[in-house]
């Protein structure tokens, strides 16, 4: 029996509302503890989480949930995923995907991201011009990352509305309490998304464009190998799900922090050169992804605990990013924090391949809000999403009165 056993219910409303005091209390007990409800080890320090993310004897081994009804489309987009594979498959996939990304897509999209952010800010300005309360998540934070990923992949604008419902349905499966209705919705969304992407890939094979799908089709490995169609489809699905969910929640969580800690917002308005460091602090302070699982492929020691072969261990990224051993005054929101080795983009071979694009998008999103809405203020308490793993704000009611640019 493990020496340190954790009794926190990660799905309880109290923990979902604010997990960080619970993490701090657990961290004082031990850096790694067993969670009997989840049947896995959890880390509570930066060092332990970093070790989990980097250990080559811990792998992402995806498998359907035991006893669950088959979900063939949902399974397809995981079996072939860059995120869910280890070397040598991961090495080949990442080399091809990174090679396609290296064809200038981030710089190509930089001005377009600013344009999209301004266009959405126009919607916010129109909706709130008379002093009405507007939901910053619905009108701005949610649609922007979907539109950016759509531009990246080359999805035609008339089809943009399809992407967000697919992503929302699929990511519900990453929580630890999933209903039958959510499973059905996730499988349907996966099937529709896969079918749509197969058609888009077929079109790009005939008529390549400046989009990432065309680059992924054209990219070859040193031995001439290319991505299979299933791998192409899976990569596009991963980019939408990870890119959309993480970015919208960084903006939602981050703007909540800024609007409730006005001194930091005023500091940022006074010096927009702080935007890059502010974005990193938004990611650190209230992590959009709280937990990342791995499975031991052989016995592995993490912070003095031996994780037996076949046993799971999860890096609690939110706990790691608030570790006082690494971050001075770790619970303080500091947009100018210079030394900020947060684990928001992961670490090791699974470090987020889209991190450069995410940073450009987040910086543009934040800069646009600062410039367009000098009187932005909370109108009511933000509504939190009820899930733990993917941490975000469901609605963020604000007012923009007092002048817009």
C-alpha cells in the first residue's frame, strides 16, 4: 500500500472552484501521492511533474476505457495521435509535423491573427456600446482560437461554425466523470470531424494551398515516408482540440485574473512591453490543463516513489506551476515575472509543437483587448466550467463602457 494516500475529490465543486490551496496542502505532505479514486499517482511539485513529463520510461499509452462501448472514430484520432504515441512512432510523426510547421505558418498567420482579433473586438464593441453586459468568452475568447486553427488548416470560412462544437464534444472525454450522453456526442463529433477532414485532405491533394494541411501532405521524411491519411486527419484534430481548448481557457482564466486584480491590469496598460511576460504568467497562474497522464512501461522512480510497470502517474501542472520552490511568491499574480519556467506547454518530447503559434495568438488577443477596451470591467462573477482536467471559464460577463478605440 502506498505510504502517502490522497483523499482529495478532484471533481468536487470546491476543488474545481479553486484547486490551489488543496495542492499546497498536499505538497506539504509529499511530492508524489497515491489517489485511490483515480487509481494513479499524482505529483504536487514542479520537480516531480517535470520528471514525469521527461522520463522515457513513462509513456503515453492510449487505450479505450475498460468495459466501455467501442468508439471507432474517437479511437482512430487517438491511436494515430502525435500526443498518444512514443518513439519510434512519435519521433517520425513529430519530425514530419514539425517540418510542416517550419514552412512559415506562424509568421504567415501573425497579421491574420491580429485582423481576426480586431474583427471579434468589433462584435464586442457593438454588443456593449450601450452599456450592456457582454460575455467575453462567447463573443471573443472562444471564437478566436477556432478561427486561427481554421486559417492554419485552410478550412473555408463558411465551415468555421462546425469546428467548435466538434472540439467541445470530444474534449469532454478527457475528464474522469463522463456520462453516456457525452460518450455518444464525442463519438458523433469525432466521426463527423474525421469525415470532413478526409474530404478536405482529398481536395488539398488535388489543389494544394498555403495552409498546413497542404504542407503536411507535402512533407517527407529523410527516407521518403509521409504521413498516412489517418495520421493527417488525427494531426488536424489534435491541433483543433489542443489549440482551441488551451487558448480559450488561457484567455478566460487570464482575463479573470486581470479583471479581479486591477493593479496588474493597470500595470499592463501602462507598459504593453509586458504583454509577452504577462501571457506566460496567465498560463502559469491558472493552468488551462491541470493534469497530464503517463503510464510506466517499466518500474520508474519519481521523487522517491517507485511507479510500477503498467501503473499510471499524472503530472498535476497546476500544482507544479504554483510550487514555491521554483516560483517566488508562487500564489501572487505577477505579469512581469521574469523567471517563469512554467510547464503549461509540457516538457520533453511531448512539448507542445504549436507553442510558437499559441504565444503569437495569446499576445495578439491580449494586446487587442487592452487597446480596444480601456474601460473593460467585470459586470458579474465569472462562471467556471464544472470540469477539473480542462480548467476554464464558461462565461465572463464584462462591460466596456467609458470609451472604445
